[in-house]
C-alpha cells in the first residue's frame, strides 16, 4: 500500500512539474509584418500522404515584397507573382517562372504546386508555416541566411 501511494505521489509531482515547465518557445505569430520583406527557404512539405523534404533549401526561396509581389526561386528558375496577406491568411495569384531545364533531381514543380495551394500562415520558433487548402498539410520554411 505504501509503495502504491509513493508511486502515485511521484506521478502527480512529475505531472505537475511538467505542466509548469515552459520550453522557452515563442508563441505562434500571424502578423503579416513578421513575414513580409524576408527571404525564406523551403525545408519541407508535410501532408497526410507524404513528407517531402527539400534536398537543397537554398534552391527554393520565397520573398514577399511590400508591394504585394512575391519573388520566388524555383531551383534554377526565377519567377513570382502577386499575393494577398492579412493576419494568418496568405494566398498567391498565378505564378510565372523562367523555363530553364533544371537538374533531374529538381523539386521545382512540387514547390510551385504547393505555393499555389497556400491559404494561411504562421511563424513559430523562427519557422514559417504555410497551410495548404482543404487541410492539405503545411509547408515549412526557414529564414535565409
């Protein structure tokens, strides 16, 4: 009986300590000014069906300008288009890009496809998360160095 009571007390104390510990992680930020004017590198897209990691994030970048225009690097191609942004909401108009032949390992099509499906955003722990339509997952981007 004493052993059971002791284990119960330890479990309660552990749970209480865990609940009181903060990780120091920043809360989610959905302010457009936290996103605009910075260059972001695509790290991955996670959906219910797959996790697609960018082999070389530097080859896939996104810069949202103050003028409502996005500048995008799609591997060896450059392009962009218009975008609209408000608190937690983001969407892109049609994207245009140069049509150079990229290396066979290019993920340019996947990056462009996923950007066209973006409907929301937030920043958490210095990462930009772009939510895809119809609960289709999210893209994760990191700040460019």
